[in-house]
């Protein structure tokens, strides 16, 4: 049945003919995790993306924008099916949306094979930055290791003598701690790998207390981090040990369930609520007005993704059906993102600043991340030299 | 390695062991007295946690919510026994396993329909910090509460089983069901009651562990396996065996997670050392079980003389 549909779609496409004129609209396939326990991130990205389109009068780059939204249900096979449908049947001009790298990696090959551009609003794994960099893969967020590298640099700047590291025992956990160690010059008090999905950290916390480190850095995404931080504070460790996390472990979506326990947590990110630039002020105000909640950094990434596509369509003068023109326009895209001027490296991953933030109360008494300073200026990634693209 | 670390890890092991005991106590009674394998025991633990989360929200008080969740879950457990499980007593163990496994799936989906895949349950503000037990030894107040409640329930169960008439009937049922029946014990009412007590203990464990871990669908399945290990080690039907088995498993698991990585760290790279710790700790639990099954097939404290 599917082959029949594909054949029908292909013949329709052929009937439309290769006549190249400026398209009358730009079509975007947006596939993300929109249901289940991990849905908050995808929903933030989707809401901010649609907000950007709405603020732009329903257009991207001057063309009316049609956004097809699909839920991958946190399942790689569902994500791949939706990507296949959007790319082959709906013939979208851009594919975007995935939050989780495992689902994205299962789905994007469909886009690559069909020369459809994928703009990532979140997942930016290291292999696609290096040897396997792809002409149809663009990143509007941040390279996988960047937050960990910034955290390592911060620990070095701060002169910490010993840092305790905790991550789950799987590839992403090891990669993240490797990123931290790339820029941390002090000594490692201990490097602990826990079981993936572990919920009780009593034994690990007791070890950390006994080791008396200056700081503790964790890479524990999702529910693991929520549990760890609550138990860390309940054990009284927050008084003696500075907790450092990557930005996504103490952003708005984590603040909601964890609450006051996060006060004083130091983290690193490429964006913050209070970053002082015109785009960000406009974005934060509009997001809060539209959705009655503060945007997370995932929302900022979704917004930037829409702005990047907007700039590319404008740069290509609306000729979205010519993929090479659009690619070139994406690489040269110049616009003000939610974190300032946007710039891509030759592997099509961003070069940008990374900031030190602390969880504190704002003037209305709400818990938010406040910017403390800049850790990296115009920082790329460690893998770009392996990328054969020029 | 300082005494503080050893003391803190021992308390962690005790806390984990006591919570396992609450689950194993109900399981061992049901298994021992009714000769019934109830895989859905973990689902009652999940139900207890979700009900507690809702009631804490409604009443605005953690204590009131948890205290109300216990009888509510007990009632649900008894309804389950009367309506479904009672028909399974006469069947063989395989049918019981199949039917109660189906119950796990049904209850998981039911909870997902009613509450969603997780629920928020926060520990009371007053207990969210640490307490200095002796100078130099800080321990989370909430985990101390869990230890205190666990010990209190253990004492209560000991008195209930050994000093009351109901307890005597339960012991009689566990050691020889046919004889108890022949002596005129109303076994059916006793079964329902025992099931209710088991469900109540599940609710205590679920509600207390909820704020520490997470109240989510499927939370009962992993801990159920450990509870089965506990009753096999302790001796099926034996309350004393459940308590000692649970403490043994809790301490062995914590020691493995805490001290084996240190021991291995001396001669292995960290990712292997810390992976080997929990892996060997969980193997140690099953190794212990296998050894006990080999040398004492009835468990450490068999209920049937």
C-alpha cells in the first residue's frame, strides 16, 4: 500500500513538472515528542516555532508558511514513519522538530536520501559534526558537548581543585564527561557512572560527601536529574558542595517539578531568559503572553529554528524548490537570534557564546536562570576538523 | 574510609531494606497462607503511591494524605481479592502467574487513564533537609522518617502475628492450611483480611518512597522482583524471615553500590569499576538466594515446621 502511495505521489510530482519558479508557499514538516513523560521539551519547541511563524504574520521568508506537526511518541520507528510521510508524500521543503538524538538519527536519513534539509532545533550529536557531517543537516541549537565544555571551563576559571563527576553508564554519559574534562584543568575527585534510569542516589551522595569535592558536575537528563537534585539538597550537600549542571538540567522545565531545591545551582547554556538583545526581549514577552509560562531554552531553540528558516527562504529569494540555493542561503544566513548574531561553522553547527547562569528569584519572586557572565565567546566544536565539507 | 561514610551507607541499607520488608511482608503472607503467587503485588504499591499523591493534594497535608491512602489501598486490595483473585486459589501456579501478570498490565493502563503516566508527590517541607545525628554525621530527615515508620510497622506486625488471635490464625494457616480449615477457621474471611493488610503495607511503602523516587506507572515491577528474592531467602510465609531477608538484601545492595566501586577503583578504570559495583551487587543478591536455596531450600526461617 505504501509503495502504491509513494508511486502515486511520485507520478503527481512528475506531473507537476520541474518548472522552476518562486514557490507560493514554504512547507515545513515538524516531528517531535509531544506526548508521554518527556513531552515538555518538544511542546516548548513546537510552541515557540509556531509563535515565531505567527509573529511573522504566518510567513517565513516572505512566503506563507504551512507547518505540518506530528508526534513521534518517543518512538524512533514512529518518528521515521512521519519523516518518511512528510518528505516523500507531502514533499516538505524543510524537516525539523526532533528532540531526542536517537529518534532523530533513525529518521533523518530519509531526509538526506531525498535531499530535504533538516534543521535541528535540539539534538546535535558529535558524529554529525565530524566525519559524518552532512550537507542537508543544519543545527540551530548547540553542539552536543558545548554545555559540558563550558562547565569544565567554568570550573577551571573558578580554580576548583577537585570536581566530582556523575553520569549514567552509557555512551552519551561518557561523551558528556569527556567534554567537561576537555576544558577542566583541576583534578577529578571521582568519576561515577550510575545505572541508566537509576532513581535513588543515596549511596552515590554518601560517597560524594565523603570525598569533599569543591564542586559536583552531573549529566543526568530527565527524571534522573530531578531525583538527584532533590536528594542532593535533602542530604544537606548543597551547603558544602557547589552543584554545576548543564543548562537543560536546571532550566524552566526542571524548575517546575523541582522548585526551590534548585536555588543557587550553577549551569551553563547558550541562552538565558535575561539575555539582553532585542530579539530575545521580544521573544520572551510574546511567549509568556501567548502561553502563560516562561520559555525554556528548548523554546528559544525552536524560535531560532524558525528564524533560521525565515532567513534562508528570504536569502534564496523564495526559490525553496531549489535545494542548493536554499543550502547556500542557510550557510550564509545572517539574522539576530534569541542569543544574538547567528553564525554557522563549516560543518553547519553554530559558533556562538556560552554563558554562566545561576538559578535565582526574579523581581516577581519566580525561579529563573540569571546570567552571571560569558564563559566562551564564538565557540565552535571539537569535531569540525574531521568534517570534509568546505 | 571514615566511620561517617560507613554509618551513612548502613543507614541507606537499613532504609532500603525496611521498605523492601513492607512489600515482602504482604507477599510472603499471601504466598505462604494462600499458596498464591501474586505478581500484581507491585501494582498495589503503585496504586498506593498514586492514591497518596492525590490525597496529599486534596487534604493539603502529607501525613493526612498518606494515612488516608493506606486504608483506601487496603480496601482496593480486598475488592481485588474478593472479585478476581479468590477464583485463582484452586488453580495451579502457572495460571496464577498468567492471571496476575495480566492484572499488572490492566492496572498500569488503568492508572495511566486516571492519573496519567506520573503524579507529583513532594516530601513535607519540614523534612526536606538533613539532620545532624551525631557531630559529623548528617542524614536526610525524610529518610530517617522512612526508617522510623519501617521499624514501627515491623514491631506492629510482630505483635499482630505473635500476640493476637488473628495472628495465631494467620500462623496456623501458614504452617498447615488444611488443618486450620479442619479446625473451623473461616479461611475465606482470613484470606481477604490478609490481602487487605498486604495492600496496606504496599501503600505505606509506595507513599513513603514516592517523594524520594518517582510516582510513575510501572514503578512496582522492579521492586517486586527484589521482594520475591526476599521471601525466598527469608522462608515463604515467615514474617521474621521477610524482615531479615529484606535487611540482608538492602544492605548487600547498598554495600555493592557504595564500596565495590572503591575496591575495584584501585585497579580498574572508573567506568568499569562503577559499572562492576552495581552489577556484582545485584548478582550477589541472587547468589545469596541460590546458596540459601541450595543449603536451606525452605529459606532461613521456614513457616512450615
